[in-house]
């Protein structure tokens, strides 16, 4: 959100505070404190209330609160003796006394959070000489017609003449800026490099610019292709026994490729020489863990490579280096591992320095610099946003990445996370940027994905459409007491909650978010008065009556497996001492308690006999209070799909999505799991089930092409 606070603009997602002179980057806890003050202006707030709502109940001292208040005052340059922003009331608390206004997209100050610079090839920004700056200040202080202003050697009297002088000055400034930028190319458009059938991504130009290596995905199979730009000739590396190949990395000379080869049972990294489009023999350099689909990069030393590896499907990635001369492998210094770990990394264009994109415990995306020569890790900045895949800019002094979800733009930050510049903005979703070898442009994949929502009648096997706009719809959920369906849609350009009915007779938008939030699960309350929506690190409770939401007062963290235990109790799981553990949140008291430590996850259902539990030994149980162990051993592996529940029990029927088959399956108690029958085919794993209907997603259109930014032609 964006607030105007007196003459400041506060952007919580950018973690920035901007006035007319400059932009400050705020620390995460300072952002939380200021956000709470903006939500509760002109009210005395006690330290206990701040600890509950800003620190979310964590044990902190009064001194910690006072120190954070002091930091915030410093950001506003607020005098504690004559406060304009934060007033202290001894033994009572603090009051935020500045004027506060929530900005919307129509407000002219809404974009003040993002400084839309036009990037140039050498990053030189238009500047003004000290003499011109001094002259502007001089004119600003003139108060009446008789004041004499000096422009060059001419003396100008009267307000009208001063205005003319200002206009002349503006013209001089524009001409000065134009003189500095007239030979620089500004990137505002993009052209397609590939138009193959299927999806193309992870493009990597050879250093001489004659070839581009990229991945091509067709009907679930992944191929590594190399295209010669001059004549569009394409070769495919497909001599690894039918396994998926890529992504790939060129060495600095463009004479070698390093790449991944793998499937669910095998993982290997290879190097092979390449001359033009003539391939040499492949050489195995490392056997990685089966199911580990990472990537590998040459450094500026051909004998030293960096790669990502995990412990198998679904586990987080760790960064390693391998020295080809000695065969020695080394775990690199890197950020603490959360979520998917450290699999997003990029090599500096001229130094042996990595840029690592990695989420922290609160799911804030951090951007780190790792010096490979000294193994020194440095935090550059963090963004409280759903962003991905940062790379170094061509000059190595900036960071380039996709915009916030849904990412339709390519952005550039300085290494402090400030001065945001828009490199490219379009209408298609952008993924995985890379530098072009020409030292100016960037490559990225962009495409359209249209996922509709459908239903299958379990009685008649008839299929019908629930929601079918031209954009993504996800997480169809049927209410408990009616045929109302809630789902997430991008129909307005950002995520909103919509409501419809099983027969699709009516459709309406419930929420008015107008921001960049990203939900990863959705659940109805037992009485259907609320919807619980899970973000990457928060749980929101949305009123079905008016669409308003509130954030549960829990620590921002990686959260999985949310469900309603009752109307007032929400169950969810977070990590405690490196193990997932079930927690309960009481909506009436805003208090949190833990289940027995033996339980990793629980999925409560309206019928308590259908409630599923998973313990720390990956054993599956059924029931609300007295759990009965399930003898179907393989079912526990289907319990979760990322953040959401994948396994359902409905009476005697079991349902789950099978990734290898890409089908939603079911079988009846008493049968063998091998006897499970497919209900529908789908490339979308999420589904919901009622006694008579199955709700699921259908990918109607999905196409990714590789694009190259290009300068405006004159």
C-alpha cells in the first residue's frame, strides 16, 4: 500500500519513504511500525499493543520499542520536543499525529514510490550544474515585482519577466539533459527471438552473439536447443537417453556449454565443446541427487563452475562450486535456506561475484552478493514483494528483475534497492531475464497463460465450465452451505476474489484490493461467512459480506496447509526447530497454540471422519480426535502440493492429483491404490471435491516465447 504522510510518500512494499528531496530505504521492522501507525492515526497506542501487532507477540523489551520509535523519528527528522509525526504520552504510549491519507491508483502521487527512470546504455542521468541549481533557488525566494533577478548578464524586473526567465531556464535544463542523453539508446520495446511450438525459456546468448541456447518444452518433454542467429538454423542436444536437458551456460570464449541432464530418477551435469553448431563429446562432471533440477554456471575461470543441488524433489536448493582441475566440490557461503532455497543466482559480467536471490524466514526476498574469491557474502537489499530471478545489469552496478506479480515489466534497481527504472513494460507475463551479449539489451521469456475452472459431475460424468475469462482463474472452492464458488482471478490485472455459482448463473467480484498481493490457497469458513486466503507469509480473513480483509496476528513466515478446525479456530503449519508443526489460531482471542509436536500437518473437513493428519514419520491418520492410521502407504506422499492440500477423503472415496500421470485419481477403501481410476486429465494440480462435484483447472492456452529488448529506432 501507499500512504501520503504530510509531505512524505510511504510505500510499504518498496519499504521506502520519499519526500521532495530523496528516498529512504526503511528497515523491515520500521516498515511494520509505520504501517501500523498509518492504519491507526491520531490514536494513543500503548507499547503492549505495538508488541502485539507489530512484533506479533514476540518477546521484546520496552527498550526495543523505544529504539524503533527513535529510528522512525529519525527518518522523519522529527523533534521529540516539538513532534510533528510521533507524539509521546508518558506511561500511555505513542500517537501518530501527522496527516495520513491512503493513496489509490487514480491519485497523482500514487506512482511516487517508483521512480520511473528511462534506462540508458551508460546509466548517465541528466544533471544540472550547481550554478543552475543556485539560480532556481534565487528565483524561488523572489517575492514581489520590484525584485531584480539575474539571468546571465541581463537584469530582469517584474513577476512576468521572472516567469519568462524561469521558462528560459527550464528550456536550458531540457537542452542540457538532451545533450547528455542524445547519443544514448532507451529500451522501450521487445522483439521475439523464438516462435517454436510449445514453451521456450532460459535463453543464453553466446559471448560472440552468433548463437543462443534455450530450453524448449513440448508436451512435457524438455529439450536444449542452440540456434544460429544468422540463418535461424537450430540443433537439439538430445543424445542423453531421452532425459530432459538444460538449462545451459556458455563459457567466456563461447567454446563450451555446461548443462543439466535429468529426470525423476537421475541427475547429472555435463560439459561439452561446441564450435559453431558442431558439438563435441559430452563429459560428465558431477552426479547430482535424483530429482534435483538445478542449474550450473561457468565462472570467469573455465575450471570453476557453480551449481545448485537439493536432496530430492520438493527439498530446498543449496549452492556449490566444483573445481575441474582438482575435482573438489565446495558448499558456498550463502543465505539461510527457506522455501525453495538458493537456486536463483547469476554471475557478474566481469567479476567472479554471484548475485543470489533468496527469501528469508519472513518470505521477504533478499538479494545478496557473494565474492567467489573470498567466499564473502553481503546483503544488498530486501524487497517485501513477490518477485523473482534477479540478475546483474550490464554495468554490474545494478540489479535487474521481473516486476511484482503478475510480472509484466522488467525493472532495474541500484544495489541498495532504490532508484527503480522500468527497462521494459508489456502485456504478457515476463519470466527469467538474462543479459544479451551485446552489452545493452536483455532477454526474457514472455507468454500468455489462460487457466479456466471446470466441474465434473461425479454422478453423470458431465463436464462444464465454471469460469472462463481470457486470464488465469485458480483455487475454485465450494461453500459449505450453498452452491456458491469462490475463486481467484486476474481479470482486473491483479488478484481478486470472485464469487459465482455451480451453474454459473451469476458472477461478481468480492474484493477491492488493487495491489500486488499473491494468494496461494483459499478456504471457506464452516459457516461460509469468511474466506481464509493464504499468501506467501500471511493468512488473511476476508469477509464474504463486504470483501474487507484483516491479517491474522501471526509472525510472517513460510506457512502451509491451512484449514478451519471450527468457526473460530484456524489450523496451519510452520517450521519449529526445522520440523513442520501444526498450530491453531483463535479468531476470538487472537492467540496461537500448538498441536502435539508429533503432527506435521492436518486438514480438517466438515465431516470429522474425513479429517487427515500427517505425523513426523510421514504416517497418515484419519479422524478429528482419535486418529486411525491409514494402511495405504503411498497416499501420504500426496498429502500436500506445495502450500495446499492435495489429498482428500470423502466418505469411502480418496482423491488426489498425480503429477506423473497429470490426472486427478480416485479409489475406494478396500481397493488397492494401483486400482485407482482417473477422473479427469489436467495440467493444474489444485482441485476441490464435494459429494457430487469435482472442481478443477483447465489450461486453455499456454505459450512462452523468448524476447529481446531493443532500442527505439529514430
